[in-house]
C-alpha cells in the first residue's frame, strides 16, 4: 500500500503559495538529490506555468555523485529550468545560486531591480537551511523532521534578492507507490504516518540490487544477500538485533537500516535514476489504461447485460402459455372482494 500524508496545513500552504505567486519572479524548487523525481511535487509544476525555475538538488553529500550529474542533465531538458546542486558541507558555493538567479532574469539584473524568489519543495528537504546559508545567519527555523516551517517567511538578502520561505508540501495522492516509499525512506513523511518495516523492506530490496558493495561493507556481511529478508537477517545478526529465543528482531534492524541510511552512514546513495522512473511511469500508465478499459468493459456489460436479460425476461414471460384458470380458486386479491360483497 502506498503511503499518503497530507495534513491540513499543507493544503493551506499550497493555497498561500498560489496567492503570492503573481508577485514572484522566480521559483526555487528544492529537491532531495537522493530522490529528484519523487521529491518533485506535481502541484508545483502546475502552479509554475511559464515562470523560470531553479531546481536545487539539496543534500548532495548524501547522494551518489554520478547520479546527481545525470539528474541535473535530465531535469534541464525542461524549458525554463536550470539546476543547482548543493550541500551544507560547501556553504561557500551558495553565492553561485544568487548569480544564477540574476542570470535567469537578465532584464531585472540589467535594471538593478529587486528579484523576488520563492523557495518551495517537499518537507524536510532543506529549504530553510538553504535560506540560512544564503542569508549567512539563522533567519529560518530548521529541524530534522518534516513540517518544521508552518508559515511563509520573507527574507531580504540585502543583495537585491528577496526570498520567501514556504512550508514543505506534499500532494494528496502519490500515484507511484515506490515514490511514497522513497519519500518515507528519506524522511519527507512523518514517521508516525509510515510503517518502518514496509519502508525498510523496500529500501533493502533496492540496496541489494543497486549498492551491494556498500551494504556488504557497512554491515560487514561475509556473503551477498539473496533477498531483502536474507539481508535484514544477516544485518540483524551482525548488530545483535535479537529477541528472546535468539531469533532476529526484524523490526529493530528495520529501524536501524532507515536511520543509518538517512544519516548517510551507508555511503552516498541515490534511490532512483531517470531510466528507472521512466519505466515506472510507463508501467503506471499501462496499469491505469488497463484499469480504465476494465471499468469501461464492466460498465458496458452491466448496461447491456441488464437490458438484454430484462428484455429477454419480459419476452419469455409473454410467450409462456398461461396456466388454465382453475375453477374454485380465486386470485388472492379478489378473494376478499368476493367475500366483502357477500357481506
Ligand atoms: N546531510 C545534509 N543535511 C542537510 C542538508 N541541508 C539540510 N539538511 C538537514 O535536513 C533537515 C531539514 O532541513 P530544513 O531546512 O528544516 O528543511 P525544510 O525543507 O525547511 O523542512 P520543512 O520546513 O519541514 O518543510 C535538517 O536536519 C538539516 O540539517 C545538506 O545539505 N546535507
Ligand atoms: Mg523549513
């Protein structure tokens, strides 16, 4: 089952973003470099229209470096989009983001006019941290959990750029179930809205295929795991995650895997590639079409079937020979009447 988390403040935040959008020159959409597709909110793409947009890939210190470059090239294929990879480990590079904002709005830059940029993105992706780095001081509250920022906040950088921090928003229905697992694995979904075990099994399955050397080294495994359960049991044994009777405490090792992945302890990992998400999108489209065709067929069968059987029933009844009326047996309705008459 896909995970959904869309508390009321997100709906409000999205409405507020829509309201101020006309005063904004440029959108800075912050994406998690470990999940650039899954952390892209489809509602933002709709709201953006033709406004220029910088897609910032945040937390690149946690992501696979090669994959970050692949994603940047992929995302820049979209019109009006530039990308910028960033990490808190290289605060000095952040000035280049301000330069990029100016470059994307040459008329404003030439006229030395103030640029209004709005920072948007999913929860816990590092929007407020980015603002603090840009401002060079703590102006926005940050925290390692989703939904820290609850209201919009305007920050004047003093260099002709004003930034608007916004609360992280998700969307009511995450169509791709794998995306919802990835969002949960990276910490964009509140822990209380997900099952650690489900997310961990998903993560384990991916890691065995995509980063076998990293997990073997991190958990000091002496052979390649064959399945996600095999992996979690081996890792659990290594970490002493046992329950009474010596059996592996799977829940405990599931929590360990998620927490250590989030903290970057397993190494630099990206959970999706453009090819993988294209395949997933295709599979979802095919499944959707199949379901629609099935629904249409069911509706048609229901309609045709009921009309046919109804007609056939009526026709059949019409053609049936009427049973001969037996003298002395009155119809139930007429029985009372006849007795009434007698009275
Ligand atoms: N490893 C790493 N962690 C980061 C980076 N940037 C931000 N973080 C951490 O990510 C967590 C979330 O950061 P915030 O800036 O509060 O995220 P946000 O997008 O404003 O979150 P909401 O306000 O909840 O939507 C914090 O614990 C940050 O320290 C980064 O480049 N690398
Ligand atoms: Mg924030």
